[in-house]
C-alpha cells in the first residue's frame, strides 16, 4: 500500500525547494508521486516501505491521514487523477462510441445494456483501484 506525506514548498525570489524523494537503485527513477498542492500544502504518495532521505532544512515533511474532504480536494486538482480518469474514459470509448452509449441507455434493461454496464463498471473499478493505490 501507500502512505501520504505533506509539506510546504519553499519558494523565494532566488530559488524553489521541494521534497527530496528516494530513487530506485537500478532505474534511478524517483520513488513516490506528487499528488497535488492544495492551499499551499503539497501531498505526496509513497510506497509503505519507503524511507525518505534527509530533507533540505527549508522542508518539513509530515505523514498525514487524509480526511474525505482532503481526498476530494486533492482529487479535484491532481494531474495523476486526471490521467486515471482519462484512461477510464479512453477504455470505455475504445469499445463504445457516444452514439452506442446513448442507444444502450435508451434500450435498458436489455442484454446489450447489461454487457455495456458491466464493461463500464469494470473500467471504473480499475480507475478506483489505481486511485486507491495512490492513497486516494
């Protein structure tokens, strides 16, 4: 699973300082995902076993348990959530055009509608699973 940390980015006229994330020893890619910044607080999702390296003196990182309201606020502005939502829409659109969806909605209940709805719900479930993996 994941855990969430929060911090405030340090920005002045000379520089901007952000959280220092660990990197994978093989790929050298950063571990963790910045979810969003809400009201000046930046939220980052990290795998459970992740240990953060020492942080710059300007940064104070704190673990946080998100409330329902915080999850909604982060989800509303998060680029990662937007990508997941787009993937869900693209998955549905790859199988059903808008015209097909409207036709199926008008023909419910029917076997074709049930198949469509089952597919849509599976796409949505996959999206919810990806968001849950981020801690949202």
